[in-house]
C-alpha cells in the first residue's frame, strides 16, 4: 500500500508536508487549539477533549435525523460506518441523551401511539 498524500483523495487531514496527520497528531492540534481559545486549561487532563467532537457529531446527527423524520434504526448503521465502527455497539458509546433528543423521541413515540402504529 502506498502512503497517502495531498494528491490522494482518501486522506482526510493533511499536514504541511503533504502527508496524512496521525490520530495522535490531530488530537494534539485540537488540544492546543482548545487551550489557545481558553476552553481547556493550560495543563492537566480536565476540560474538553478532542474525542468530545465525536460525541457532539453523533448526537447532532441523531437529532437532525429525528427532525427530518427518518427511521433512526435504519440510519444507525450509517452513522456507525461513518464513524469507523464495525457495528452499532461501538457507536453507542458516543450517543448521549440531550433534553432536545429526549423530547423528539418522546414526541415521535406519542404520535405513533396515538395513530396506533407499532413503536418499532
């Protein structure tokens, strides 16, 4: 397998040298940015982490699908694949209940219940 470079469309993050940035390198860049913005303390392991972006993405995608009225169960494998997981169990870690998400799920359930549809 040849190394990915700026000319390779499969590379997502490219460094100044034209080569892909490693996971550790990308995490370090995000961590430094969070510290520079004052969102994360200058030292220590407290405050937001780079992986929190994955959590936020997963929850926002799920919330958007609820707003769009799509079948959530059918779309969860899409989210898993996008996030690089082999199944939904790996993605489950990133899904958190937010007040908005809980309200959307509750509203959808109530609507189906009133129409006599199965909850599926």
